[in-house]
C-alpha cells in the first residue's frame, strides 16, 4: 500500500541520500577533531577551566558527542531512505 505519491517518495529518496552523505562526512570530521568545527562543540563560553588539560578533555568529549550524534542522524536518514525507496517502488509498480 503506497502512502506517499511518486514525487514525494522520489524527493524523500534524494533528500535522504544527501542527508546521509553530509552527516557521514561531518561525523568523520568530528572524529578527526577538525578545528573548523570547534565552534559547534557543546562548550559554553562562560565555562572556566583551571588547566588546559581540562579544556582539551572537554573538547574531546564534545567532538565525540557530536560525532556520535552525526552517526545516529545518518542512521535515521537510512531508515527514511529505505521507506522512501519502498514507496517509490510501490508507486512504480502500481502505475503499470
């Protein structure tokens, strides 16, 4: 039973592919500790660290957390891709 139409399911497939590509790349860069992504770390500007080691450990945790969030979101896009692909298949099959 098709829930989505052919155009909506195709749009879902395309957006899911793009989302997975983008989030996987971002997850890789977060796991590599890319300096360009340091502004997005969950470290408050008001946090005061006694030593530089405390700051680096907080940054390490932030990079790991953001990388894990990117991997989880990419998996959610995978489920959206599978659902949209199945809907696209059903719409193509029933239109013949």
